[in-house]
């Protein structure tokens, strides 16, 4: 009985060993079957590289199309347009509005009546520089310091033509608003005299191109002088009306 059991035990171990070898052989064959041949691997690698390159080109073209004008987009504008239109056309831009690329200084001077009864003209006072000085190094600048003068000037320009003629119902309102703002900044007393009239002008300079750009930009100032405006009680706050 014992010998028979031992024989049976040895037989079971043998069968198990054979089954283990067969399982390992099948697993090895499965792994070998799952590996691609060298030509297949090359085809997959080339296809993946082409796909990545195509996606990169598409994203680059789309970005240059919606981004503000720059050296690259200007140099390759024709190629970008040929790629984008009409299939990938967009009606929006990445940054809107286009970042301001010029410095505008709004200045004012006054005609005063002297204590002797004569008249004199003051020098130009840079209102934009005053706002800039108030904003510089100020972590919490006021809304009026940042935008009031700029918006008043834009309001006037949009409602007047190059000959300073109003082009709509808002023309008179924009001139009155700008006049009031200027006299509030300037004050009624200048150089010992009383302000009778004021005149405003702007000096606009385009920002110079960066050193790495080949773009040529004229940075000479462009002046725009408004006519002399007489100061009336309607232009003054109630507390300062004469």
C-alpha cells in the first residue's frame, strides 16, 4: 500500500511538471506572438512621428492665425492664410482688443488774465504724466488715475473728425466732459492770474520694435492740438462757479 502511494505521488508530480512546462511554453509563444516584427515597429514609429508633426503644425498655424500680429505671422502670413482658410477659419482672436502699442500724452495749457489786466499763456502741463506719477509704485491705484483721462480723450476722438468737428450728438458732450476734466486738474488760478481759456493737445508716440525684430516703426511724436476753449460757469463745479 505504501509503495503504491509513493508511485502514485511520483506520477502526480510528473504530470504537474509536464503541465507546468506546457504552460510556460504556451505563455512564451503568446508573448512572442504579441511582439511586432521590426518592419511593423518602423511603420508604427513613422506613423506616430508624422501624426505628432501634423498636430504640432496645425496648432502652430492656428495660434499664429489668432494671435496679434508679430514678426513670424507677418513673415509667413501667406502660408498661414493658405493653411487656415477656409477649412479652419475663425472669427475671434486670442487677445482682444489688440494690446496698445503707443504712448499718448494729453497736455493742457491756459490763457490767464493777469492782475494788471493783461493776458498771458502758461506752459504745457502733462496731465498723463501726473497720472503716471500717481500710479507708479502704487499697489492700489484709483480707477480715475488709471482710466479717467484716457477714456475722456478717446471719447473726444471718437466723436470728432480730424478738423475737430463733432460727428454726432455726443460731440458736444465729449468736448464739455474733456474741458471740465482739464480745468479740474489745472485749477482756476495759474501763475498768479485767472484762467480764461484752455487748450489741449496730445503727443502720440508709437512703441519702438524690440531689438530682435526687423520691423521699422516711426517713433516720432504726432501732435494733435485742439482749439482754444473759453471757460464758463457751466464747466465748473457748483462750488467753484464764479
